[in-house]
């Protein structure tokens, strides 16, 4: 039974969403009844043991005629060349490429071949499924892709060739690829490139690579709309293009916080799916100058010292952070400072986790924050670390992150203040960060606030008489800011959160995912 409607491309897409298809195909040498209705594909064996598979078409990557493929050769070894027209080869099977979510939030590419003796039936099914997928307008068709070849373990190009490009080819995504040659290359390219025919920007790299991409896009949007980004009170415009993050850096905290994993295949599949969320972006200003926009964490003190010191050991690769971190823990420096923050009434420790369809983020999507229910708070003291987290900042080494209850789209930043204390307490802090269950919230020397904006001002610690000597000694009492893995030398800064300024590709994790897609029963 089949319902079909003739017309143009738009009519085909509407018809596909209403189509009802029912037929018998051979799947893995077994006859199966196959149904398609309301965006769901179901196939079940005709004879015992009875097995049923249910697949929403939103999890389908592509459908192709089986004659385009060499049997027994994997997808990563053989890619289709020219799609073969059904009128010339009369194909009797088609291949459905789809993705399945498995343990630890990882998605995997699968495929199933369905065969039929009548080529017309095969053509009808392929046409209907393709029209349905074309109707998913959120899916990107043409993207600009940037690869950082030296980030992390320097595997960016290999990740593209081995893991990402085959999936993009399957999904029919046209990619305009560029390998970066220097720091700031992505940002500069996006400020001048023709973006009119693109659907998205994708980057393969670490947090710094991703930061370059959205800094370029947001500054480009501000330039196009004649908005001064240096004005700390200006409302920055959101770029039209979403951004996809494929991890290949040292920590990849943004990818982990968004996808729940740093698995490359998962990130690529999320981009193909086209589902996106709004991500808060924070602006760092100093003396009415925009220094940088960041998405993960801004950190002064310990992590600032680590990122500054690690630059001397780039030859060590990612291990340079371990070496610099070890040295700075032993040094146990503290820095005097004053933080003024516009505190949100929702405290991080009492907040829910930010998961799929997060109610708090949905409420803030179209609302303007009510500053009357917020209050200004001033905190002074000597700090080991001052952190402003836009996301949980979780990674493989820190599964909970700095602030596990941080929300990605609520227009707030979680401010985590770690007081200067003993070396033993610093080790307790690092052990707590590596825990899979415990958070920093309960440590007595840690204070956590949720803020819409905040300022930091370094306080003088010692007075000196001599000019040159005083300058040298006082500068040693100052740290730098670690901003998405890059150094900001300006000490006194103002941070303002721009709610859901950037669209990023991800399918958020959820507490109770419906994992099984196959139901078997014997009679």
C-alpha cells in the first residue's frame, strides 16, 4: 500500500512526511515486512524467531541505491562516486545509513541493505525517504570546514580523512576545507570570506580552534550590522551560521560538555543530524575594549599560570600541561583580588543538570533577564583560582567539571572562587576535579556563584619604594587569564554573558535514554 502525491520539490517533501509505505523486503537473507509512516521506519521478520527494528528517520544519515557499492567493502574504504539513476541500472536494493546511540553517549554509524525483486518499489522507497530527509531543513548541505593540524596530538588532518570525510560523503554534505596555517587564521578568514551560500561552519581542533571560529563569526555579524563590539553595553548579534565542533585538542571541554563525550564519530554524526542548541557566549572587556569572546572557561591564577608556563614546553605536546600544572601546584601562589558580580537567584549547587530539552535554558531562550531579582555581590580576598565557567567544563580527566550544574543557554556564568589555602587542600581540589561523583561545591575553601556579569580587579599586595624594582616585584604578584586555552594579559576585566548567542550542533544527553532499537521474541 502506498500513497503518493505528485508536484514540485516542496510538495514532495510534504508528501514524504505523510506517506505510508508497506512492502516486503529481504534483509540479511530474511523476508521482512517493512513499514514507513509518520517519519518512522519499522521492519520485522515474517517468520519466527520474530524480531522488530524501529528507526526514526531523524536518525538516518542517508539512503543510497545498493548498486553504487561494492559488496564486502567497508564505507571507509570505498565511497560512492556518481549516484546511479534508477532508470538506467534498475537497482533491486537500497542501503539505509543510520546512527545508533550506544553506551557513554557515543553514536555509531550502521547500515542495512533492503532488497526487492521489483526495481520500481525500490525507487519509490528511496524517493520517499530522500524527500523526507530533504524536508529536515536544519541539516547542513554545504559547510566550511577548518582543520587545526597542530592542535592536541596533531591528528586533525588524519581525523578528517579517516573519520569525518567518509560520513560527510555518505550524507551528501559538500565541504569547503581549509587547513589553518597560523593562530588567528580561522578568525581572519571568517571576517572576509563569502558566507552567503554556506549552511554551517565546522572546525576540527580543540577549544581554541572553536573559539577562533565563533569569534570570527560574531565579529563578522557585528561588522555587518554596524555594531561596535568594544562597547561592553552593546547587545552583540548572533551569527546566522551554526558551528559544529569535532574534537582533536588536548582537553576538548566544549565538545565533552556538549556531546557528553570527545568521540569524533559522535561529533560528526551530530553535525549531520543538524540538531542545534543555543550556547551562551561571554565577552571579556578591558578599558572599553573587547579582548575576546569565550565559550568554556575564563580562569585567573593557577590555570592562568599553567597556560603561560606551558608555552615554553610546546615540544612536549599535551603533556606540557601536566608538567606546568605540577610545578604551579607546588608553587601554590595566591593572588589578591576583588570580584563584583550580578548574582542570579538560582545558585549552581541547587540547580538541576543541563540535559536535553532543559527547562531553564528553554525559559531563557526568548526572555530578557530581570535584573530586579538579581543583586550585586562583592567578594574580596586572596585566591588560588578565579573561574568563570560558561559550560560545565567537563572532560575525560574531569568528568564532572568545574561546575556540573552549569547551563549552556541560561544567560549566566558560574563563578567559582577558590581561596588561597594549603598545598594539601590544593591536592584535595585536584582529586575532587577528577572524581566521577563528587563536585567542588562542598569544599570549604570554594565559593560558587551564578552571575549574569562580573568584574575582576587585582588588588595590590605589597608597597615598594623603588620604581623599577617595585614594578618587577609587583608584576610577579599578578597572574594572567586563561581564556579557552589562550592567554589574556590584561588583569582587570569585565565579563558579560550574551544569552544563546551562538547555535552549535549537538544532540544533548539525557538521564534516561531509550537505547534499545531492536525487540526480539521467540515463539
